C-alpha cells in the first residue's frame, strides 16, 4: 500500500510503501505528522481535509530581471504572501531569510546570475533568475 506522510499544516513530507495488509490506524507517528493512503506530490500538492489538493499559485512579481551590479539599482518584488521566505543563490551568495512585508527590494553589487526563490506554503514556490551586470 502506498501512503503519504504530511504535517498538520498539510505540507507533504514524503511518500512510502507500507507492507501489504498494514493498518494505517496502527501506525505510530511523531506529533504533528499524519498519514494518508495514496501518493502525493510535495512540489505541487498538499493535504487538506484528508484529500490531496493542488498548491496555490504564487503571485509574486519581480519588476525586472536585469540590473546593474552597482548596489543601487533595485529589483522590487511585490505581491509576496504572508510568512514567506526568500532564498537567493549565486556568485558566492547563499542567503535565506524571512520576508515580513508584501513588497521587498533587492540590490546586487557583484556581477553574475542569481536565482531568487520565494516560498510560502501552501503556495507554489516562485523562482526568478536575475542577471546583474
């Protein structure tokens, strides 16, 4: 039997195969973790009311994807969901921090290509590539 483990929030942790004849009611789980029959996709789904549901489209908007790497040319991210986290990777930078506002500005002072990911479960992750020249 294929099963999916998920957090109380509905976020899918992983899927697994249980022995044939296993009873889900007898599975011992850590606090805050649940199990449901079936296979869920943690990138595109979550569990709501004990059913798999599609994650919500993330509506973050980046006003541009090319900037001058001078520390003053700003990229503005808007429509950021509540409880979001931003991750920026590129040119020796690997930063992850919470966002506390529906709008944020970012500047770069080193040339290169950067990947920005905004995550806010149950929204889908939003990724944008920035070219700083």
